[in-house]
C-alpha cells in the first residue's frame, strides 16, 4: 500500500475522476509492480479487502483466477464502483476463470456496472464463441432496453450491437437498423482517426476494413 501511495499522481487522479475512476496511479507502473510480485493469491485477497481502487486493480493482476468460486466473484463485482476496475476484473479475473458463462447469464440483466459486465462477456462470446447464442434474441433485448439503460450498461450493449453487425453478416441489416432507430451515442465525440461508437458508423467502418484485408 505504501508503494501504491508513492505512485499516486494528483493530476492523473483528477483526470481519472472525470471518467468515474477514483485512482491516480499510472497503469504502466502498476503492471510493472505486478510483474515483480508475480502471482500471489493471498496478497490479492488482502489488496481487494482494502477497498482501494488502485490496490484492487493490482489484485486483478496478481490473483489466481481459477481459485475464486462463482459466489466470490458475484460478491466482488457488486462492490465495484470504478469502470476501469470493472473492466480489469472482467478481463483478468472472470474471463480466465471457471464461471464466465454462468456469471454472464446472471449479470446481463443487472444494473449499470453489473449489467456492463454481463454484456461485456456476451460481446466476447459474440466475437469468439457464438455457437449456442440466440443472436436474434440479443438484438431484440438491445432494441427494447438499450435506449433507457444506465450509461455504463448502455455502452456495453452498444458494443455488443456493433459486434453482431460486424461479425455476423446475416444479422447486419437488423443491427444497422436498430442502431439508426435508437441513435445511441450518435453525437459522441470521436478523436481524429478513431471510429465513432455510433453503431451504424462503427459497423460500416469495421466491415470496410475487414473486407479490405480479406477478413470475415
């Protein structure tokens, strides 16, 4: 905790807080610390128990994902308040663990950050392992719920919508139509050279790139 405190940068904290993240530690430095510590499950549990976001980010890097039960992971996610921590928790702890699919189903209909986690895991399946997914049902749920969803969950649902349109040509017209009707993130500013998150533009641009490189 002393080392993490020494890495704290007030300017970085201020910038992160504008995005809803309550820490000021450079993530490159955090990863360097994790490489030095290597895997230490007991330490990870102690770091998580501090409730400090930087400590919990570090915990996701030094834990042993398969050591957690589904009940532990379910309790942990409901105590997360930071979008960055949520994303690291999903990528570093839940996805490599044993219960990603079980938790995906339980989280997808949750509020805000829990819902974001469920839809993030769903998007992973849409792209990498779509067999068994009912894409029509997913599109129906997105069409019905995305417009009114809390911001964090809405972002993940929109990502899922875009990936369905990008990777599944048979569903592309419907995905494009849903994006156009709901107009979610249509005015979201995009940096020069970056693809806007507005789903119809996102889908069209990524399909253009994939077709240009011979991708799916």
